[in-house]
C-alpha cells in the first residue's frame, strides 16, 4: 500500500488541511513530530502524486515523501510504533508494543477508555514529577484512571499502595493493569466528593478542582508528606494549590502543559 508522509509546522495545520482535504478523498492522520511539528499520513492509490500535493501546498513550509507499507494493519502499527521515554526513565506502552531497552521502567497498559494512557499531558507531567520524589512509604492514587501513577509508584519503591476512582470501568482497568505489571495495589471505587480520601505518605490526585477541594476538607489534620496535584487549568491552579496549603502542604514545583497544571507539594 502506498503511504505519503507530510511534515509541517503545527502552526500551519489549518492552512495545510484547507488545501489538502479537497484533493485527498481518504483524509489524513495527524501525528505529533517533536514539539512544534506534525506529520500528516495519507494512504492508498487515490492519494495524489507528490508533485500535485506539493503544488497544492504552494509556499507553505513542508517536507514530503512516500513509501510502501503493509496492507496488514497489525504490521503497520508495529512498524509505526516508537517508544517515548518519559523523564528519561519510564516507558508507557500497550501490550502489543515491543519492550523498551533494558534499564527503563516498563509500564504495560491495556488499551481502554480509562484515563491515563501516558499520552495526556497531565499524566506525563505527573510521571516526570513522580520520578523526582524519593520513595518514602505508602502511596495513594486518587482518581486513578488506568492506574498508571500507582503502578509507577510501586515500581519506584513506594508501598503499600492504594488507588481509587469514581468510575467502575477505571477500577476494573486499573486492577487488570496492576496484575499485568506484577504490582500489588488495593484498588476500589470511591466518590471523593462523598467520602474522605485515603491518606498515605505520598499521593497523586489527578482530578477536577472540586474534587481537590473535597480531598482537602478531609485532610485538615492528617495530610500526607508529599503529593502531586493535577486535573485543573491555569486559572484554577492558585485556588487548588492554596487549599492544600491549609493542610500544611507547600508548593515546590509547578509545570504547565497545554493549558493544564501539575504541581508538586510537600509538607513544610
């Protein structure tokens, strides 16, 4: 099967699509290429010749090439896969992907609709900041989604571990992922707007601002030593982090990724 790969600046995407879509009947697939660029992939015999595509793009900056790919989607998926090392130490991959180089922390997650595949900017930033924490006992993953943060904490040496989520699907997925990665985590359904959050020496809470406020209300006297906060935007960050300050947790680091905020807090 013929595949054409077009590399363009992310800032030019709208103009590129305006020119391409009328002449590419099968549409395009977008893939990130570094921080500021995108790859657009087009497949099939109906894709116009390279000269026609370049002519349609005109002065817009681009690089274009074509090659043959397998007709089998499984083979194409493997050929296109490349591991993305988070924080220089962690790889989050689906079960079908090859294992990373020895020495990296290999987290294998089922492909499901549960949040936390490792691709969302908040999940990635939480993993980066988690790598900076020295394991110091128990750990709680609040709003665990796929369970990726709890599993990473377990692999880094935190124990014992607990994880909760309001969605039954997320809890089921997290349990499967914990077993798949050989980690022991107590995982249950819990609505943190209705029940107190479990306490531990360390925690991660990737939840909406309202849930953070509820967590804080139950931790006035027994807050953890260190934690990661996310799930809210830049406009809500000061209020969310300020709530944890009432529990004696002070902000140590803050990352902003694509409009989301991740903060590391620690007991003063």
